[in-house]
């Protein structure tokens, strides 16, 4: 997998996790399993976003 493919994958996964989180948040009556899924999607979004922006920040600093 190339770096460009990895970036696209990270962006897609971050968007998917973010949207899934909001879908769960907008549900009026969530089950306990849905609450857990919402928390997991949020956690995954934070990890992916942190990884993506960390690598982007490093690339910017290196190019200075």
C-alpha cells in the first residue's frame, strides 16, 4: 500500500467513524450495544484522526 493509499484509507475511515458516531447520537432510543458501538466508533475516530494529523504535522515540519 502506497502512502497515498494509506492517506485515503485513513481519511475514509475517519469520516466513516465520525458519521457513524453522529448516527448513533441522533438515535432517540439506543440500546446498550448501540451505546458501546457509538463509544467504539468515537474512539476509533480519535485514534485515526490523531494518527493522520500527527503524520501530517511531521511531514510539514520536515519540509520546513
